[in-house]
C-alpha cells in the first residue's frame, strides 16, 4: 500500500454530523445493529432494508408485502422491539428457521440504521461493519478506494465506547498493512483500542450501552458481538427501487483469520502468515502485502 491511503473516524451519527469526503464508508454499531446485520447474512438472508424510524419500517413492510414478499420486521427503540415488530435487535435471536421463512428483512434501530442512511446520503459506497467482520470489511473496502471513512453510530448522537473501540481495531489492522495518513479522530480511536487490556468483552462491558443491555436481559448479545473477526460476511448498501438495501457481497460465517472455541477469546490473536495466504481477497489485494510503516501524525 502507498502513502496515498487515508483513514478518518466520525464518532457519532446525526443530521448535524459533518461527514468528510471519502471513497468508502464503514458504518459501525457494535451493540447491536451492524452485528445483527452480519448475522442475518451469515444465516443465509439475502437482503435487508435499513430505515430510519419504526414508522418507515412499517410502511416499507406493507409495500413489500404488496409486491408478494414476506419480510421480517425487526429493530428496537430503547433496546426493545417496537409495537408490532416481529423481532427485536438481538443477534442471538436470529436463527436458520427464521431466515428460511423470510428471505428479506426490514430493520429500524435508534442509531445503526440511521447512521447507514446518513452515510448513504453522501453517495459513497457503504459497508456495515462490527467487531465480528471488521477485517473482512476492511479488505473489501480497500478494493473500493484509498480514503476510508469510519462512521460510528454512537448513542444518542454522542460517541459510544464500543463503537470507538471497534473503529480502533479497524485502524490498527489498516495501519499494520502500510503507511496510512490518520486523522486526529482515527488516532484517538486507535489509542482506545491499543489500551483496551486483554479482554475485548470486558472492555466493551464498561460502556454505558452494554450496562443497559445487561440490565434489560441481553448480556448474551454482548458476548456474541465481541467475537472479533469471527465472520467474513461483508454487507454492502445498494440502491434499488428508491430504497437502500443491504446485500452480502463477500464472505460466509466461517472465521476470518482464525477459528474460535466454544467460548469467546479473551485477547486478540495475531494473524499467522499461513492464514494470510488463505485470505479470500489475496488476489485482489496483493498490493496490501508489501512491507511498510505507519506514518506518525
């Protein structure tokens, strides 16, 4: 990779958030929207419609049903499913039986789907990324352009600890590949990640939203969301029939650089070189394999 590569981080979404010009957006909502999105495609879902509000979701479901579809309506307000929704925003609540009954889904969440729609409004390609598919999404992003933007969904239009942590994980992987010009916000996210301690899950559980999710009974979602690089699924927004639709453009449910045991790992394991050679993007990204250094900014 050359020094032309850049990374920028926006810490929260909102209509008044400034989004810089980038070639591709990675939208992050670890707890829990983008984790649910990757899980949807891991289980075999084919398309997922992210919308801003529960009412938007209800209207779209009726539109899709009129076309002969049978979409799953899912999402949350304050962590819980809105009235009339089929499912909430829990990745562990999804299973193969649900996906077999619904080839498509409609999703509205407080922060994650709002951030996706906001990123889509810039006209740049948009990927939905979480801790689970972080490296796979970065690989795919690098086939789309040199300037990578990370939009953290945040919480209540303010930065969130877990999304900033995930952004830092992606920045570290990015800078491990060569010289990358980092914005100040990217350096902040990287510092948060590098000072997380050994356990990703323990670090995430310090966040306000994780504490709240535990209080309302979703502690298993936190453990699931912390399985770093456990998936190669890459959900990407496409525009069809005046709607933004997520589709899987790469990957599967198999672990990206390594396999996990039954329990979540307590520390990130360095990717061995033999597994790097097994990377499904090897031919596309030969230019990323050259030795280089990160520029100090």
